[in-house]
C-alpha cells in the first residue's frame, strides 16, 4: 500500500504505511519484510533530501538482507544505496555500490535465484 501511495504522490501517507509495515514486521518477527520496509523508508528519505537518514535506513536494510542470506534483498538495498550516492553527487560512491550490486547479482544467479 505504501508503494501505491508513493506512486500517487501521497508521500506522507506512504511514509506512515511503510513505518507501520516496519513495526508490524518487527512484531511478528518477519525480518525480510522489515528489510523491505527499511528500503522503502530509505528511498523516501532520499527523496526528501534527508540523505543521512536515507543512508542509515538503507544500510540497516542491507545488513538485514545479508544476515538473512537474501541476495535479492541485498541487490535492492545496494541499488538504493547507489541511487542515494548519485543523488548526493558522489560519483565514486555510486560506482562502488553498482559494483557491489553486480557482484550480488552474480551470486544470486549462482544460487539459482535470478
């Protein structure tokens, strides 16, 4: 629902939905769901120019995906971090994150998840 609201331009409502999803996922112990919500919240933070908060949320999402051995989630988080670096004008940071994404994608293919 948060993504739909985001696409409709209802950013405040989208943020509330992603925060609610994060809380619910924590409550039921769904770490993968929490990682997705963190990624969504990080993207929203980047969109409003809060790059510090975006980095914190996206790094937390990435760490959760790695702890879960979730290469697909890791790829999403790395892509979001690369986009954040690009938005900040950090060309080198964006390049590094894209390289990490490419490596994660190769790992995903090797594991049969692609």
